[in-house]
C-alpha cells in the first residue's frame, strides 16, 4: 500500500510527501505443518516448519523553494535558479520469525534521515552546494534457541536459552560543501569537503576532487 502527494505553487515552491506500507508473511515446512498449531506449542512430535513475518513502514516529506531570479544559461539553453531543499524521511522495519520448534528471531529498526541543502548558482559556470544532514538508527534484536534431549522411555526435557537481546543506537550529523565549474561541456571541475560526527566512531573529515576534460567531441 502506498500513496504520494505533490503540491506546486505559482512561484515554484514544491512540496512532496509519500507513505508506504508493506506486510509480508511466509510459511514453509513439511507437508503436514500447521502454523496455527505451532504457535506457543513446543511439542517435538509436530512436523518441522518455519514462519517469517515482515513489516515495513516508510514516510517522507520534501520541500523545494526557489530563490533569487532566473538566469538563462546559453550553453545548456535552460533557465537556472538558486534553491533551498529540505528532506525528512522515516523508515521502520520489523521481522518476527521462528525456525522449527525452538529457534526464534525478532528484530526492529527505526531510522530517521534529515537533509537541508542550499544550491547557489553563482553564475552560469560556477555553482556552490552546501548543506547539513543527520541520521538516527535504532536497532533491537532478539534471538532464542533451545534443544530437546530425549531419555529412555520416551521422556524428553526441553532446554531453552534465556534469549539474547541486542539494543543499539547510532546517531550521525554532518555538514558538506561542493563547488563545481563547467565550461561548455568541455571542462568540468568539482571539489568537495564533508565533515561528520558519529556517536560510535567520533569525528571524520573527507574531501574529494574531480576533473573531466573532453579533449574532442569525436571521442566519448
């Protein structure tokens, strides 16, 4: 199930939003396996089977605001304009599963993403893009295992683990800037710089530089 929305004003402001929901359940096993009987029943005589249930929920919002006046680019034959863009995204994923009589696994993930970007068309050849971004990921996992030990006389004992639970959170924030120069599709220069701070790994700075030179139009 999904739906998308788009709203555009007369002065060029665009707002986009969307939601999506997915629910998927899969059952497998021996021919006589019954998932309804298996739930909550640890009878070792039951046929082997497994069941996996997945759920995903996603929602996003995008906003684009044009700024300044239009500038006609003679090289591309297009009107260009500086703009500000904002993106907010949320994603949830959950899974519940079991395999056979004793193995169970459950997991949850909730993620948020935010990005604010300003694109400045300095001129038809010079462009500067800068922005801020942030992500937040929350994880939860549960794993349980067990085994059946049979004894003489058809008596069996069930040994189950207490279950291993893992909870983890990862947050990250960063800032970036990228400068580009273009000359009639013959020469392109791009230089970028980005700094990030991660909750688990600390600060990190990265840089990049690219040059593209089309010596002749006969070669591609």
